[in-house]
C-alpha cells in the first residue's frame, strides 16, 4: 500500500492523473477527486475531507478554504481510495521585486531607465507601477523612464511596485543622482565698435558726425544694461605729433559725446589710452562682474583732470567789417 501526502496553494487542489496511474496535486480552483474506487468529498467551513466509497468513478469538486490541513491518498493493487483526512492550505507566496537605474547619475534635465525584476513563486501574472520623489516618471511594464527636467540637484528616489492578480504586492527602491549644474561662465568685456579720427586734418581729435552711429549704439547698450559700464580707449599713430596726448584727447572727447549728447552718467564711462598705433577710439562694454583690465590688458587710465573735452563744432570766426571806401 502506498501513501501520498501533499500541501496545496490557496484555493485549490486537483487530484489529476499522471504517469503510472498515480494521482498528484496541481494548482486549480477546486478539489476534484477521480479514482477507480468510489469517493465522496465533504466540505464544512474550513475543513474538507475525502472518504472512500463502494462504487467507482465519482468526481466531487469543492472549494478549498481555511488553514493548514493534510491529505493522505492510499493506493493498493486494486486501485486508489481516499481515507478520511484533512488537507493543507497555504497562502500564495507574494511576489518579490528588485529595481535598478541606468545611469545612476545624470546631468540636470537628463533621463534614466528604471528596470524592475518581479518574481511570483506561483508564476502569477504581475503588473508594475512607479513613483519618484522628483522629476517625472513614465512607464507601466517592467521598465520606466525617469526625466529629471525641473528637478533640483541631489538624489531622486524611485519607488517600484509589483502586484500579482491576488492583490499581493512588493516594493523596491532605487536612486538617481542629479548633478549640480556647472556655474555660469564669468562675464567678459565685450568689444562694441570703433570710431575713426582720420578725416578732420585740422582737428584730429574731433568726434565727427560719422562717429555718431557707433557712439549711439554704445549709449543704447548702457541704457539697456544699467549695471554695465563702458571703457573708451583712445589711440594715436606714432607719426602724429604728441601722440600720447592726442590719444587721450580722443578718448576724452568720445566720453564727452556720450555724457552730453546721450545723457550717460559720467561715472559709467572710463577713459583709457591703448597701444594699437592707429587713429581710433575703441569702445567696450563691461558687464557687471567683468574686469576690463583682465580682459583687455595694456590700456592706461587717463587723468581726466588734465585733459579737457573739446567741442565737436568749430568755434565761430570773428566777423570782419569791410573798410569804408575812401572819400572822393
């Protein structure tokens, strides 16, 4: 005589035929007894028992509920029969879950792929869901995408959840680090435009009408960037008389135009002389935080107390009276 003892997962046990005529359990929703001898199945509350009978071919399905019991199946040379016995009911094991991120460190606004690996011991169907402490995460299968757009620098925690069709769940977490953004580049001095002093031979330091378009643009930049300043750098050719003085005069006259004709605060315009060796004034915009002397080395500050601005218009010539004609 042979005895078989087995435990079943929640809800079900089926005694089905297998090789050699033996009866083995499988995972279904009812108890089903099918033997060569007669049998009946009785279910009362959480206890179900199977009892041998005297006629063959009885199939008696019954739901299994309750806690741990044991079923014994007895076989002999005449076939199989079931003696009164209890059976074991085990809850379905919950799924397990692990999740990971790739990459684990991203630049601000970057993305990472989240991968979940869920396992059901009884191979139940699984569904996945995700949440994140910052950024946005999308996806419902075993992979999702985390976007860090708008997320602050630091660690984002991603929570992965898996659920089987029995409502049992498991969670796991992974993290993604968002690097701090690089500091903005330091502001730099910007070259604007240059004005030429090669046209007026009699007044070689005069700011003529040709220069107005350039200087009006310098003034506009200063008006738009109220925390910026300007630097005007006067130049002179080595062949010009008193070149150093002439270069300083050209720079001072340029500043005078910006102050008197465009209304720029004189404290926002610095005056320098350079070493370019031409008959020009170069104009620069210096944003807040920039350092002109570092960005444009080699210029020399002008003592504005010793160099006075000259008028742009020529002084009026004295009127000469005509001599009276001699008396006849």
